[in-house]
């Protein structure tokens, strides 16, 4: 049953990708509507399998990624690492641009284009961030979210790590739609996407060595902690970190209460004790 | 690619580990000039200032700093309410004894988790941006940590007026990631893997604390 449901979600995503490429410019995306992006209780029907791959990924990380990242971080001077970061970010600007267009964020798309051309030509192929434009990472998962596609079950992929079904489909879509990857394939440089992914991964991992260690040490269920952090962060990036839309948790006690109340989920979110409920109930009546 | 996103959360979260390691410049701008948000801002501002004074005070040893840290935590945070929120729906299922025991262990766990970075203060600055009203009881104070190296980190404080009329911090939100919610989902997972028993969570927290002290 579960796998069937999951397959249909995946299928739905694939169809969406196909449509997206067909429709192209004709589609009018609804833009970032916070109402589309609700933080729901976690949906993790594949938890046993996810936990298995989570452990596998942890092992791979401990054996390969983390040691390499350590060496990378300690051996190279700060300037070189910044350039590596800049270079990979610059390579991603074209796909960010496409996603921003698809999301209807034309200002964002303009920034991507400006940063890409400035840094490519004046910043020695993107090694230096001359443009100094703050561009957000925009992936296809975010684009789907903006279009109102639900996130689907949580998914831990081998090597790629935490995802939702929607994001996993987006990942595949991004890989094939990425202009840099397409250019590389067309010039018989199939290894480019792989090197790019490795480089980006090591660069990012190197910056997160202590933080991740810290989370692992302090958590009593590392898997659940990462799942929560991932999902909250996703919600935030989908909303492009809008300050006014600080996504407060809208799950609350009354979901599970014997007597459900409504219309005051935020105020009840941090209820002090049982009698405060009755007081507030009276006031809303 | 995945790792980048993860990394940004992770980075932000680790900085939360020293939420009090901040210095507060005197200037604070208020979006809402009303009394409520002003006093909420003042609370965060005062906490930040005192924390910096504490952390940069070389005449205190680590044990003394920890004691002071405990005092600030007890004064400005509503630990009972946070503990209860974090337990979520399982609060209802817990017996009275379990609730009390859980709250005690939870507080210890939080102190243990966030105390470790005491002494790692490296000149971060807390810049308070504004406060906004969430509802009749709650305010959200927006601030950012200005770091000597690296980009600023967004930090929001959820402040609530309790029944006694005192303002208390009930959640810290780092780069839009709520710490209370993260703990809540983590704890829910532990409880469900222990057959829905709150006692399973309490045991897990205790053994976690035991590992740390040994």
C-alpha cells in the first residue's frame, strides 16, 4: 500500500516535470503564497527504509566525505576555499535563474543573470564574486512547492540525503534541466556534473563539520532531529526566508485534544495549563 | 546540493548552541512602538547584554559561568511551558508523576545542550531589528547575529506574557528553524519508537545525560 501511494506521488511529480517543460513560459505561477506552504506534521511512512539509508549515509560520510572535507578545510587557505565556493555557486546561477523564472520571481531571476555574467567575465570564470549579489538557491523542489504541489512523504536517498518526494523529483529535474550540465553533455564532458556535485558537496560539508557533530552529540534521535531541521529549513527556503512570514509551527495541542477548538491555534500553541483553555474558549464564544 | 541546505541549517543551529554569546549594541529600532513589543525587545536586549558581560568576564571560571547561565535561563525562559510544548500530544498521555519527572529531566537536558559552548565566545554581535505582535500574548523579536567571519544569522525570539504578567521567552527561531519544534519532533519520534510511552523518553534523556557527565 505504502509503496503504491509513494509511486503515485513520484509519478505525479514526474508528470509535473514533463508538463513544466512543455508549458514553459505559458504557465502563470501563483508566486510565493505562504498559505501554500503549511508546515504539517511529518509524513514519514517509509521511516524504516529511510532510517536504513540514513545509517548508510552516515557510514559513507564517516568513511569518505567527512575525512576528505576535513583535509580540504584544513589544508587550503581561506581565499582558495572562497573561490571554490564562488565557482560552484556561479555554475548554479543558470539553473537558479530558470527556477526563479518558473516561480515568477523575476527580480530574483535578474539577480541570477547579473551575478552570472558579471562573475563569469569579470571574476575569472566565477572564481571571484565581483557582483556581490546575494542570490538564494532556487531548485525545482521549491518551484514545485510554489506551484502548490505538496511535499509528499519524507525520503532519505542514498548519498543525496534528506529529501521529500517532491524535492527528490526536483533534484532529478534540476540535474537534467541544468544548462551547465547540458552544455557539458553536449561537449562530451559527461564527468562534469559528477565532479560538480562532489565539489559542491565537499565544500558544503567542510563548512558544517562542527555544527553537524554538535547536533549529533546533543540529539537523542539524530534521524528525527535532521528530519525536523530539513523540513523546517525547506519551508523557509521555499518562502525565500521572508522575514514577515517567519513560519511558526501551526501544529498545536488541540489537534489531539478531546474537545477541539478552532481559530486560535497560535494562541493555544503554547498553552499554559488546562484552565487557560477554558478561559480562552469563553472569550472566543 | 542537499548538503548545502543541510549545512546552512546545521550552521545556524550550532550557533544557537551559544544563544547567549552575544553582545548587544545600544541602538535598537522598534517597528511597533507599542508597550508590549517594546518590553519584549527590552527583555531580549537585557538578556543579551547580561550574557555578553557574563561570557566575556575572565574573572569567573567555567563553573561560575554555568551557574550564572542557569540563573539567566530560569529568569528569562519559561522552561515549564517549553517542556510542555515539546512533549506535544504526549503530554496528555503522561501521568502526573511522569510530567514532573520529564520536566526536571528536560530542563537538565536543555541546560546541558546549550551550556557546552560557554567559553567559546568569539565576538559575535546581536543586532535587534524589531518586534512584532503574534497574538494578544505573544511577540516575536527579530534580531540577527553579526559574526566576525561569515554572513549574519537570523535569530527570532518568541516572547510570551504568562499568567502572572511576566514576559518569558518560549522559543528561539534560528534562520526560521524553531528549536522548540525541532525538539518536539525529535522527542515524538523517541516516544513512538518506545511504544508511545513517555517513560521511554525520560529513560533516553537520562541515559543521554549520564553519557555526558561520565
